[in-house]
C-alpha cells in the first residue's frame, strides 16, 4: 500500500485503541473481485465487528454491504446511487483544475495516464479532466491506459513520443506512476518543463526527494486521518450514518515539472 495509506491505517488503529476499539486488518483479493459474496460472508461470520471500513473497494463489495444492512465506511469514492458514506479527495475537481493549469501553461496536446482497470476516484478523475478540456475544442487528449507495470507504461510512452505531434502536458494518476513517467521522459531526453510538463494527481513522501521537484497535488494526511477516525467512531457507536460523500480539495504544489 502507499505510504500515505499506511499512515492513515496506523493512526486509525492508535486513536481508536484509546477509545476501546480494536482495528482488525483483513486482506483478501476475492473480496475486491466482481463476485465477492462468498468471501465476504465468511469474513463477517468469522470476524464480527462494530463497523467495517473498506479501502479501495469496488461496487460489488459496496452493494453487498448495503444489501446485508452492515455498517460500512468507504475510504475512497462510490457512486451517488450507493447509499454509503465515503471519504476521499475530490478527484473530479482536482483534475479539472489540473487540466486548466496545463492549458494556461500553453499545452494543447495533453495526456492522461491511468490504469486500465480504473474505478471510483480514477473514473472521477478522467471525467473531471475531460470536462475541463471540453471547454477547449482545439485541445487534443491522449489517454494512456497501462496495466500498472513500469514496462507497459514505458512502452506506451515510447509509442506516444513517436507520434508526429506528441503530447506536451501529462497528468498522471497515482504518484508511483508519475515517478515512472518523469524518469522515462528524461531518459528519452525530454527536458522538463521545457519540452513537456508532468503533473501528479497524488502525493507521496518520496516525491519530495525528486530532482526536478515533481509538481503535484497534496493533502495534509493528518487532517484527512482526523476526519476518518471521527467518522469511523461515529459509525461504530451509532450503527449507521446518513449517507454522504465527504470530499477534500488538495493543494497544488507547483514544483519544477510544470
């Protein structure tokens, strides 16, 4: 898991322990599949809890908890029609802003770099980016959908760089992939930000040590974690919450790659 995610989990465990709650971690890929019912049934029977918290969950899991009337807090995004409380960054607004930033810097050929199996906040990111560019008919958008491996992402970048008019502005979903994009472009003698701009939607602590400093969006993890802890405790004590989407707006760290 990303370092930021681990920080949230460790802080959640520490703060809830002080109020008498035990945080039990469980990881099973089947629970995150398109058919998670049997795995989830076994899990809730073996480990009954005051409430459940799902990180990176997909719609089949979310629907299962709703159908079984079990309290669930989604750490991430879920569709408006799913009656659950969720906590996440407002990726739609963030990526609208990112598109405007790149446009104002003079970039007309833009690339959105994301994984093939995008869901939740990643889908919101794509929608927000496209919404901003729809205001500029002359904009050219290239979607680079990779399988999550550096090799595939680098191959897509090479293919894109061979275009007659390659993109000059990149918005990258996930910090680790932004690192791959920046280093591979530099490997191909693309000067940043002279020849191309790279903007990361996400932040991780290791991005503070890149040279040139990677431009990115960042949210104070302490602020985010405080809200998570407060909401988890409310859900555990009450047994249910009025469904709502709690969203945070991150800050743009300009850096040196835009």
